[in-house]
C-alpha cells in the first residue's frame, strides 16, 4: 500500500510539472505571437499603438485570437515552401 501511494504521488507530481511546462510554453508563445500580429497589422498601415489595443480586444476571445493568429505566416513553413 505504501508503494502504491508513493507511485501515485510521483505520477501526480510529474503530471503537475508537465502542466506547468505547457502553461509556461503557451504564455511565452503568446507574447511572441502578440508581437508577430502587431508586425502583421503594421504591414497593413495600422499604427503600433492601435494594433496593441486591437490585439488586447482579440485576445479576450480565445477562438477569435486563434483565427487571427493563424494569419501570421509560420516562418519554418515559408522557408520550406521557398526551398521547393
């Protein structure tokens, strides 16, 4: 019984650590994506200050933010397509 509880605790600890890592990766990726969307909007003539406000509004709706963030080209994919 002691070994089973210890294994359960170890598994739970590993799962918790994995969730924290995912959360941190997601948040650091959001900052990068935020800057890339600002750059994208600046390419359409939107001032940085205006873009910041628009992005903050978009980020409140996760589904809409996902749609907008997919407009930002994936650099690795662009490089791969350019090489073909």
